[in-house]
């Protein structure tokens, strides 16, 4: 399956409303995204620094799909250091995340999600006015919401 189809399938899955009346990502279905393939550290730095606000998110698949969780977390931290205007979140298939027992990741790939910081924080704030975060494990909430701050 090519990355475009793979990404669409994942976004469809995380957009589906769950038993708790929320989807994993309420914004995924309508997001304007750019798929970035074969990304190395330098090209992802460039994407984080020069984020095009015509998109909601860059979905970056690094060429090194065998990097360890620690290596990927180090790169995530670096990307969040080089740009004050974006937040990069890691989805590593070997470091799964769950919301209300539902797997949040794509399942097979290492992916870096680069988003406009101001817009992401606005979206999070709007979700705090709902019961959305009530279903999140405290550690997972901290891991996601403190990344890039």
C-alpha cells in the first residue's frame, strides 16, 4: 500500500467516533495535510522551521524506519527545539498510545506529525471545553500535551 492510501486509512480510523462519543482525533477528517516521504533530519528541520500554514499538519515518514524509540524521541525533541512555531509529535509503532483502550497510532510506521503550535494549542483548548480528555490516561495526556512546550 502506498503512503497516501496508508495515511488516508489511518486518518479515517482515528476520525471514527468511539464508544465514548469522541474520535481519537476530532480534527483528522478535515485536516489539510502534506505527506512527506523519505524525510531525513535536515529536511524535517526545514519543514518544522518553514511550516506552511496552508496545511494543518505535515505527516512525515522518515527514511530510517528502523530507528529505535529512543532515537525517534531524540529527533522529536530536536525538532521541537529548532522551531518555536511548530509542535512535532512522534508516532512510533513500538511506543503505542491508547485513549480509552483504543490504539491511537498508525501501527506499522514511524511518523512525525508537525503542526502549527498556535493552532494546535487552540484546538486543545477547545477540546478542554468537552469531555474529550476525560478518557485519557494521565501519563498519555502529559506525554502528548507537554511535547513541544
